[in-house]
């Protein structure tokens, strides 16, 4: 990764055009928010505040504490390139270790004094007259900032299934990202609605203690083996040597990058990956009828590919039942399905993921000329390189539209976006301007090209997924490889922006 541009002259010409150091507000203390804060400090800008609505660090790793929560990217790639971490205990880090890593980073780089926990920003309005963002928190506090940086957090808004009667259920009901650690599953009849990423991790963890576990599957998912194991003490010692740690991360980078080849439709890599996943299914599910119900009817990669060694074996337990009949309604005591069956239940867990199309939906964001972000994104979120939005000056997004990926570490994209934003802040200081905004026609061309690339991709092959709007527009995923995105972001095209 390239180093961020250091705005050496920022003390003489701040982003507000007055010579003052720009005031910066960062929304969210997840991986992207922490990375942004660290890089700002390294660039000599410490006039920032992080507002975090939760009570602690972590973002998605604060929310998702369900049993078995684990990263789907290898540990040493799921860490910042500038802060390698030799203390990972496993090849795939569990949730608690990822949180410890984030706490380590926050302490090492002195971020904790900058973070205001339990503070939710609910409204933001840009005033062109003053070149400032006027922000308001849920408790009525008002803040102004020259720069407003938002982690769009595509996997932060829990999505509950739209099922008649769900609110009438009298038993225990919660979403997997709002796990109730006080609930005792022993001897209970439990339903898990959903069978995607969180479900395949938590189901094996709770199955043994339940009296009966029903898994309600709407469509099957592609699942591949997880090559997870503990690191040996010798490996940990070697990884403490910086050169070896970096070489290992370089190897993991290309190992993950090669996964992207499997998402090229009808390619040899796609066929080999599909055969490998089918072999995994045959090996772990000897029952032909059950195996048939678990075989996807869409190309691998159209939906998120899952990684698990213990989900399939859990389905073979005598107290576990896979239900493929559609849910008709939920009653006070259970779930009725389209095949006429009624399943009596004590608890329902909604492992139904997140609404990635509702990025920043909890905040009313108003740009210039009355632009409302939620209105602009009614047909699906879009931005310029996933970072800036026309009509919203000095608003920068992290993990914005079309910057998701299904093959590698999201941190690669985050670091590229962070460095891009710092270069934009440095350019404002250099030009002694108050704000910049991407030209609308530039953003429109950029998104038209993105959608053209995506239209012939595996993600457009007919399945429904969180990558898309209900109308089928692919607004979450980036069509290419991470090295392509990093190259695109290395040097901002300032001719695509208007400076004021």
C-alpha cells in the first residue's frame, strides 16, 4: 500500500480556507473509522472526533457476538498493512480476537481520547455560505465540521424477515447481530430463519443444547471448506519478524486475490470452484434427499460464498431439521409453512443478515441545493469510486456503494479510500479552498460504466442477494480485483472535482 500524502502545509491553509486546522468528524469506530483516524494522525491532522453510537469499538465486530462469530478472511490479511499483528491465534480470527486487535490499535495510536461512545449523529446539513457541516446528535448536541467522513457500514442495519405475524410471537425473538447471551437454549425448540454467513457459524454452536432445531432455508448457498487451525508457537515467533510477517501477508494477499477468478462466469476457475464446493457437499452429506435440498441452483459467487466445516455435519444431527417449505406466517407459538406443517417453538433467531441498500439510512444528510442523500439513493446507493457523492461537498464515504467484494479483505479497500480522502484534504489545504464536490456528470459516467461491467458478471446471473436492490441494480459489489481498485484510487483526478 502506498503511504498517504502528508498535507505538510495544513497549518497554514486549512480546509475552511481561513488557515485554521480543519475540524473533522468521523462517523463510526469500526475498522474503517479507526483506519481513517490513524492515517489522519500520521498525516499530522489530529483535529478529529469519532462519534460512535455503540458503547465500544468494533462496528460489525461489536454487534455480531453470536457464538461462533469468525472472520471469513485469513487473520493476517484482516489487519492493517501498517499494523501487522503476530498475536492471532488462528488462521481465521474469531470475533473476540478482532476486537482485541482493534483495541490494540486504538491504544497504540492514541485514538481513545478522540472517540465519543454512545453518541449517535442523526442529522447533517452542509451550509455552502460557511463551508461547514452542521451535525446534530440524538441528544440534541450540535457540532460543526469542515470535513464529514462516514463509514457507510453496509452490514450494520439488521434486516428482519417480512413475515406475517412475526411481531405476534410470544417466545424469545432476536436477530443474530443482537444476540441475547442470557438466553439458555437447553431443552428449547428453536428456529433459525436464514442459512447464510452468520447462520452457518452459529447453528453448529447451539444445535447440541437444543431439544429441536429447525433451520428455515429459502435458498441453498454455496459452501466451501474452511482451512482453519491454530498457529503453532514457532509460527507465531517467526511472524514476529517483520520481514517474515510481511512476506506471509503478501502470500495471503495473492491467495485471496486468486479467489476472484472463480467469479468470472464460465471460466475454468469458476468450474473448478463449483466442483470443489459440490465435492464438499457430497463428502459431508451422504443423504441424497438432504443433499439435493442443499445444492444451489445458481452460479457460485452470485451470492456470498460461505466457508464452513461444521454446518453440513450439524444438519445430520437427529434433533436438527432443514425446512425448505416457504414460511406462511408466524403465530404466538410457532411457524406455519406452505406444506401445511406447524412447528411449535420456544425461540426464533433471525439470521437474515443486513440491508446493505440502506446505507446511512439512520441519518438525515442534506447537501447543497436541498439535496437529501436518502432521496438521491432511492433507486440504490451510488457514489464516485464509492467515496464522494455529487451535491454533498466535503462528505467522504468509507465502504461506500460498489466497494464491497466477495474474495478478499475489506481492509484493502478501506486503506485505499482512506489515503484518497487524505489526499483530497491535502489538496483543499494546498488550494486554500473551503470545500470540494465531485462533478455530477463525472459521477454519472462512472456509475454507468460500473453497471455495464456488472451487467455481465456472475452477480447479475439471476439470484437475489444483498448485493442488489429489489429492482436488480447491483450497488454493493465492486466488479474487479482489489489491485485494480487500489490503482484507481492512488492519485485522485482533481479535474473531476469543483473547488470552492
